[in-house]
């Protein structure tokens, strides 16, 4: 899957128009269809039966692929390669559990990394050399961070580091919202001093901690309860044996 997404990003990502669905059908209908599809996909994927579980996973995956490829605010090649990087992590996980060989996982990682660098160099070229360097630098930094984390996965990390890791998804979700709030309501530009940046980071970390504790973690617990298969009721059989 990671290799296929990388190939799609290289071959077609540059030609897919941004926000095509929203511009054609309108944002409201796209949101309504997405919510309806998720309402079907999530319960199906959580089913204990194989057929609904596979169908739900396919529906959710196709929905995500469609939104990234033809309705993203960034270039489709960027979204497709980000998905490829996510599935590269899945390949590493499967190799760790003996489901695929480590050679296969390594080859997958090499293809995704090479494809990401090639796509960024090609598609960012119209925006100048700085844009190419930013993309390629970000890709290499992400790969180095992942590799370091994998190599050190059995070591104990400081509490502050694991805490930042715990709220990292909330940081990812909230940081653009806080940037928009700062720009629209406080007239803060993108070029601020170190004090302003430090204040922004403090607010971001506090908001992310609150979001993870009171929204993300309860939602995860609820999801685990809903996904947990219910144990069969054996009370009548036990009563009969007792009799």
C-alpha cells in the first residue's frame, strides 16, 4: 500500500486539482456524505464478523484516499505521500511481529523515502529552491526522527518526552487552529520574536494537554469498549450444570 501510494503521488499527484469535490459539489454536501460514510464504516469495521469488518475498512480507506487525492487544501502529491509514510510505519510494525520480512519492510521504506524526495524536488520546483529544501529537509528530519525512535524503542524516556508524545496528535490538530486565531483576532503575523513563539508554544501545549485528557482519551476508551466483543451469556448453561 505504501509503495502504491508513493507511485500515485509521483505519477498523478501533481495533476489532481485541489479541493475538487468541495468546489464542484459544495462543502456542505461533501461534509454530509463524509459523515454518513463514516457512520457506516466505523461500526462495520468494529464488527466481529469478517465481511462487515473488511467492508468497513475498505470504505474508510477509500473515503480517506478520495478526500486526500481530490479534495485536499495542499497538493495531492503531498497528501498521498503523507499517507504512504503512514503505511510505511505499518510495514515496520508488521516486520516487528514477523508478518513480513525485514528486507521487505526496508525496501518499502527506501521506496517511500526516495519517492517523497523525488516528488518534492519535482513538484516544489516552480516555487523556488527554498520550497524544495523545506520539503526535502522535513522528509529527512521525519525519517531520522522515526529511525532514532525505532532504535531507542526499548529504552526508558524522560516523563516530559513521553508526555509530549502522548499529546502529539492534539498538537497536530490544534496548532493550525491556534495560528488562525492568532492571525485573525490578535493580528499576529508569521514573523514574531522568540518571546511570542514561546508564549504560543505554551498555549499550544496547555490546550493540547486539555484536549488529550478530556476529549481524546475518553473517546479512545469509548472506542475500545465498543470494539471489544461481548462475551457470550453462559448463565443458563451454568445454572443447568449446577442443577
